C-alpha cells in the first residue's frame, strides 16, 4: 500500500462486490474516491502515471473477464441537492457515487417528479449518462441538464452539456470518443414543473390497471410503484443473481429487412423509429431461438427475460462472453440480425 497526499492506493483489491455480475477478480491497485480533490490527487500522482485506469461506479454495466491491471478508481462521491429552479423546471444535482435508485426515490420524496420511470435501475448516478439509461418510455437524456467530470489526462474539471455528451440509444460520447478519458463526478437533472405521466408502455399500463389505477391519471408515485413491481417480476436482483441488466441492445434494422422478417415471423416484436428504420426486441429474438433459461456452465439466460444474462454462481466473465457469442451466432443465423452487447467488456 502506498499513499499520495489524499488518495490511498490499495494493491490486489477484490472487485467482487464492485461489479453486479459478481465476478471474483482483483484490481492491481484501487483507490476509493470520496472527494473530488482525491480524484485530482490520484490522477496527478506520479506513481499512477502510465498505469491504465478504470473507473467503477456500481459496476452495473461491465463484464470483467480477468484481473484488472492498473488503477481502478472506485467512485464513491456522495451528495444530492436542489440547486436551483426557474419558472419551468427544478434542477437537481447528485454526486456520481450516489446509488441511482435511491436518488430517484429521493427526488420523489422531495416532491420533484420526472425520473419515476427509471426506478430500480442498478448502478450509480455517474454511470447513468454513460449508457444513457432508459426504461418504460423514458431515457435519461430527456431529464439531463449537465454534468461535471474530471479529465484524466489533465486532472482538470469540466462541465459538459447534453450536446457535448452526444446521447443516443444506450449510447453517449463516453462510450465512444470520450471513452476512458473522463471521470464523471456529478450530474444535474432538469425536472420540468409541468409533469406529464409516461404510462403508455404496455407492462406499466397493465400494472397500473391491476392496481386499480388504470383509468385515473396516475401520479408519479403510482408510476414509480408500477415500474418497481414490473422490474421485480421480470428482472433479477443483482444482489441475488449476478447480472448487468439487458446484455444486448435492441437492434435497429432497415424496413426491407424488417418486412422480410415479419413475413417469416408474424409475431416479431418491433418498434418503428423516427428515422424510418425499425427496432426489434432482442429478448424476443433470443427467446425465439430457444435460449431463455438455458445455461452454459454457470452462465445462463434469465428465465423471465431472455435479454438478461446471469451468473448462477462462480461464473467467470469469459463464460458469460462465451454464452453471449453463442446467442449472437444463433440470432445471426436464424434472423440475419447482429446483436451488440450493451455492457462494456474488459
Ligand atoms: N420478450 C420476449 N421474450 C423475452 C423477453 C422479451 O418475447 O424473453 C418480448 C416481450 O414480450 C416484449 C418485448 O420482447 O414484447 C420487449 O420486452 P420488454 O418489454 O421486457 O423490454 P426489452 O426491449 O426486452 C428494454 C430495455 C430494458 C428496459 C425495458 C423496458 C434495452 C436493451 N432494454 O428491454 O432495459 O427495462 O425495455 O423499457 O433497451 C437495461 O438496459 O438493462 C434494461 C433492462
């Protein structure tokens, strides 16, 4: 163990509790970041110079296939507050290490609706912009105002707006040109004062109807509760069954390919896109290939949602990737559709 001014580097640090798949791997060095100054110190420390760096928040969107060489920055920055309001919106800021779901619950408890559709998504606030988390008819970018990040090369803090973040479906600047260049330290959300429920997603509408709220305009709390109920019913809790949420993105295909597939598979689940192309439900394609509930070693396809790969206990990242590849090959052979992995694979 060696120390810099305010950052402590720990050698051989176990990462099992820091990735939601629960892979039992270690970091060459790890440094827990509780204050932005520690991050600056760690980044500028000459002993860290030249080492590869990996930023981990909740580790909810990553597949670690082996021990991680270099320095792992464990972002544990805490804090959340209402920073300001104008006539149209409230602006709330949360530090990157805050658990996402707790933050969503806190905004509702403050009487600030707008994030309820994104309840129960695993991971931290700092991870949310990286893959532009989304669920049940809402993407994070629709509530995003700006973020603060530290540039690893310089140790300088920068402020980035939505344009700079280049959000797309499960995508952002931080998965492309910005990859491994920045550590997000806090995110500010814009929650419009005129709130409109997003309750159109079939599972949510069904859940609201089942709880007797199908007809009335639902409250943000009712949507939050419905989302929590639907997620609990379909998606495994990473604390009980290691997983990283959807393992594949829903693929987007050209209309001609969609029409050919639809003729072959009349039940194909699809969503027309604004650009004229068609998004397909990857879970449906995988399910249709017979993969739901199947295992390869200790890696398996979840029994209630084929888009989620799980660690049944003791699986390695390599085993999960082997399962993912077998699924990708089957879907490509049967439907001619390529599935892209959603988590970052290391
Ligand atoms: N389906 C099946 N079999 C399955 C899974 C799905 O037939 O095993 C069918 C469903 O019946 C439904 C369709 O496929 O008709 C879509 O399924 P679902 O509503 O469960 O959503 P999804 O497209 O599979 C996406 C997100 C989820 C998000 C839900 C709800 C992606 C990659 N995944 O899943 O996000 O919670 O919609 O909005 O976009 C995540 O990113 O980690 C995640 C969980």
